[in-house]
């Protein structure tokens, strides 16, 4: 696997080939490990996502976050960028144009990106340098592009979420790619330089 397209196809196939039981077990392991981390414990405003196409399911982690009083947000497609709206157990959801559920709330409720503490970003593949391969739409890269011009105050922290098998030795990157600060898998957290 060398091209982004080949990597994307193979990883999506492997993700979708997990059984429901396997996916649930791995998601529970990730939730336990991430909830125990200082990163999660220090974060009050956490952006996550709802699973699609075999992605790691963050709902067990979100339930833990609500229990300890954290504020959670989900992405909403707005043009070529993402907005983040509040998400609770009672938030009404509607499918976006890709069939992914997002909060059906007024856009006036969107939360400024720079005030989020932690963004848990879905991905298709990642490497040890913090490169992330998404689904190809570029929404996360466009939305968080401002982080590339910041040298000190770099908020939010962007943590990719994946199964361990989604790691590749080297991922071809592009100049506009926004690197991850780290990645969380069922085995724990890994930070990048």
C-alpha cells in the first residue's frame, strides 16, 4: 500500500470487517484508557464524532464524559468546514449529506474552535509522525488550518482516534494537512513530536 487511495481502501475494508462484538470490545477498551488519561481528565470541552463506516465508536467515552460533567460537541458540516455544536444524550440528530448523524440545532449554538480543549478526530490511517489520512473531504484540515500558524497557544489539542491496525509506517502527506498531536487506540495514547 503506497498511495493514499490504496491505503484508504484497505483500511476501510479492515475496519468494516470487524464484527459488532469486536468493535464494541475495542471501543470499551479505548474509552477506559482515554478516560483514565490526564489529557481527558483536564479537558472540559471535548469534541468527538459518531461512528460511521466502521470507525471506532466514541459513545462509551461520551457517556463517561457526561457522568463527570464535561461538555461534549459533535461536528456539523457547514460549507467546506466543520462547526461544532453541543451534544448531550437528548440532542436531536439529523443525517448530513454523507448519512452521518449531527446535531439538529440552531447554528447560533456553535462553539468557537479555539475554546475547545480536545478534539477527537476520526481517521482512516495514521503514521508515527502525526500524519492523518481521513476520508478525503479535507474538513478537519480546513477547519483547523489556523493551528499551523500558531507557535504557542495551540488550542485545541487534536487527538486522532483509531484501531491499532490503522497505523502505517509512512503516510504520504500534503502541505495543507494538519498534523495530529497524538492518537488514541485501544492500546492507549501515543504522542507525536
